[in-house]
C-alpha cells in the first residue's frame, strides 16, 4: 500500500521531471513487453492517485488522491464506478476531507469502506518530514494520530475501529470478509495485527524488530503477504530505534515475506536488496510485487511476478518512472495499478486498468 507512509514521495526524491524525448517515450499507456496487460485504460488524469482497489463485486474502485491544483493538499479517499470504455470516471469523496488518509478497502457489502485517517488529531494535513535534517534520506513519518475508521460510501463515518496511542493504519480485509489485517505501533514497534471485522479480538502476528506493513490476504484467506524492513547490524538497530522514537522510519531496504494468517511459518520471498514492496497475489496464486532492484539509483519502480519461493522473477511492467499497487478483480480478469506513464513529463501518478493475461503467448 502506498501511503501510509507516503510511498509516492519516493517519486519526488529519486526522479526528475521527464521532458523532451524522454517524455515522448513515457507518454504511452501500454509499453512494449507488457505481455500480461491488454486493453489498458487510464481513468484518472492529474495529481497523485494511488492504491486503487476493487470492490468485492468488481464494479467499483476506492483509492487515495492528493492534488494541490484542486486544493487537495494531502491524501483523501475517493471511490467511483469503473467506467465503460470511452466514458469518464466520476469519483466522489468518501473520507472527511480533513487530516490525511490512507489505505482504503471495501467491505464485502459494497456499502462501506475502511481507511486510516489523522482527522481526529487535527483537521490540517500533518507536517511533512524535514528530510534535510536527516541527510536527505528517504524517511516516512509515522503519525501517531492515525486510526482506522469504517465509513459508508456517502462519506459518513459509522465506526472507529482503533483507539490506541500511536499509529494504526494499512488495513485490508480478507476475501471472506471476516478479518482485517493492519499495521500498528501499539506495542512499541511497527508490527502486523489481525482483528475481527468488527474490530474485536486483536492478535499480533509479527514479532521481530523492524517495520512490517502493507499486508494482503491470499485468495483463500489462509495466508498473508507483506513488506518488511528489518535492521540487522547494531548501527542499523540503533538508527531504527532513534527514528522510531521521533515518529519516523527509513525503509530503504524492504523485502517481501509470506506467512500463515496467524503469523506462523513466516518466510522471506524476495532477497533482491533495495525496496521490494506492494506485494499481492495473482488469480493463479503467484506473487506480484513492486521493486527498484534493477536500478542502482533507486528509480524506476516496476512490477514483477514470482512464486512463493522467489526464485524465478518476471518483469511485467516497463514504465521508466513508477508502476505499483497492483490488485486483481475478484473474477481474476482485470488488474488495476498506479503509474507515472502518460503524465506529460510531470510527476503525476494516475490509475490504470487492464485485462489480465495470465499466460501470454
């Protein structure tokens, strides 16, 4: 998931505006070599649009958006019906319009969404990190005012699901609709937890020092897959703890892990170095994830396929900027993702939807 920890800020940190010939090369919606995509469509135009996820019936998308030109200074949650080809996407705001929000997901009934929000802490956008203070490293703020909320699709919050000191965000819901997985600081570290759909019966399922987040359930609901950044050396551990005490984390090295839904049999999938994140499952049970491991400078980010062993990796997207946050429709026929492609040389990130070809010729 993108933000919780505004992953899209990486674009501003590692990339430069694409112009001239490079812009022309990037101004396409379907790059050569993207064999798993067919009938690619762009449905948003302008600003930062990310983490677009399908409703359980596959007809709607919920996502987060910021766009200074429209007065949306930090991420808010929007939803809309997926348009027919040639028709406009007409989303509506479903968060409060205050604070910062992240990581929305539909409930099975299609009439409610879950998301993380800081609006109870302040109506204003929380302050960004002064990265110059930390040597211009890529650093995420862990706002302690984040909590999880259930809202209806008219933007009315009907239930506060977490009420703990510290960060609670990055939630997704199981395919059966009976369980939520999320990231929390409630025990002093960034760990994964599950809870019943009503917010009860909270269980911690990761236990190692370091950031664990962005978790998803497998299609059968028996496993979870997530991103993790765990310090190893004494210096890394000291740095991690110091930043965490300041409400920050610097996940420059992330790998994909998988486990049973109760956290047992946890094992590492990728070992590529740099940032490997936004993992999910394909309709056939393979693993899809985003990575910058091919590029020493840390950019671009592309999407890749592998299996649970991580031994064979296939590159599936070819943008020279940013491709991430893949999710497949419930029937497995479509994929939605966020990308810098076709942005006219800006840093805009938009939402694209395509037919998914599991076994291209």
